[in-house]
C-alpha cells in the first residue's frame, strides 16, 4: 500500500485554486451520503444545495477536475466520489501522528472518520511519562522522546498538534525537523514553519467568538426593528458616534 511519504496530491501541479481545494471535501461528504443511499446521479443544483455552495461555483470547481456532467442526467455519483478522493489524495494511506493526548487529543484519537477517509493514526505521543503505554482508542501512547523515530519508522508526513499553546512551537519544530511537511494545529497559537510546510489551524474558541458576534448582531437588529424608529424621531443621532457610525459593541 502506498504511503503519504512518497505520494503527494496533484492539486497544485494541476493549478486547482486553493478555494476550490477547500470546497472539495464538502462535495465529497455530500456525494458519500448520496452513494450510501445508492443514488446513481445528481444534478449540479442538488449537489450544490447539499454541499451548501452556489451551483455555478460547483460547476466551475468541477471543471478544474475535468468533470462536466451530462446534460439532462447530471453527474455520476460513484465516479465523482472516486475522482475527488483521488484528487485529494485519499485513495492512498496517510499515516498520521497525534501529539498531545489530553482531552482533545484523546477525542481525536477516538474519531472514527480518519480511517474511512484515508488517514491512519500511526501513533499517539505525549510528554507525560505516566501516559506512556496507556491505550487510547486501542493505541498505546508513546513518550515524546520517541517522536523522531516514530516519524521515521512509519513514514509520517502529517502531524496533528493538540498540545497546550506553550508546547506547540517546540513540538512543531521537532515534527518539521523529523520530516513532517503538513501540520494540523489545534493549539491556540500561531506556528512558525519554513517554506514547504503546510499548516492548517483549527481554533474552536475563535469560531465560537465569530458565532457570538453574529448572535449579538441578530439580537441588536431585532431590538432595533422595534424601537429604532421612535428613538430616532425624538433624538436624531442617538447611539451614533461623531461620524455617524454605530457605536462599537465590543471593546477595542
């Protein structure tokens, strides 16, 4: 079986835009659900709705793959699943190491979606000596002293960092020095990496803050719709800054 060490996805060499690459997993998830229901074909409108994107954008994205569908029939679901999986590099085995086996790292280790999407958790690594040898998701945790040997022996090119913020950069440096070229970072910090290393950051607190912003805005709009007009009639400019803009709702 091929490993992620010797095979790289073809997306960049074929000139597929990063925005399109970011949407391919959305299409694949929707297509996989259709495949599981034995749906043979799907229109661009139906697939776009299932993936939460615009149908014109979907057709443009698929044109980069050389897939245009059939007028009056749509796209072949099984072929698209294979085509997108191949483009994303999911038709081969990608060994992954997870560093930091706290609550988050343990949850990631127990996530069943890795194996079904072409990723194999090759090792779980933690700096705590008391964690060494303890099984998590059926995999014994190994001490961080063994990190370089683990990466070398398993041909690992993808590392997942789930450590506290202070430990993330040193762990990142060791991963990169050992040959890891792609990192998924769950630590609440920005990592510095050399050219040729890809980092994807997942920050749950930031996503929640963005949702809180939208919730606050919606609540403000609902409140304004019932009271803004009378207030404006009595006191023009009330609630506005010196330039007429709405006062800030969050501290600078």
